[in-house]
C-alpha cells in the first residue's frame, strides 16, 4: 500500500504528534485525538489492544497495524 506511511505521519502531525517521538509531548487527550485521527483517515477502528502509548513509538509499527486493519476490512458487495 503506497502512501500509508506519509498519511500516518500527516494525520498525527495534524494533532501535534511529531517524530522522532519521545513521548513527552503526549498526554491522554493528544493520544486519543491521534487515534481518532488515524481511524478517520483510514476508515478503520483501532482495536483496544493497541490503545497504549507503545503503539505510537514507531511509525513503522503504526503503518503495519493500519495496513493489517485495512486489509482485514470486509469488502462491500454490490
């Protein structure tokens, strides 16, 4: 999937999360806002198991999870 990484970075930057990420600028409001922004950007729902700060530590981690969630979405038929 092309451009997923760039879209992840753009979505997170819109809510004030920038990389390299040190975690200090993230509070619970910014974290949840970032999650919601990703869900809206990719039309996905991020499962509760990923709702930890560790989820945000790596763009590659986020990209991989987003791609898996996109690929697991049921396709709409006719």
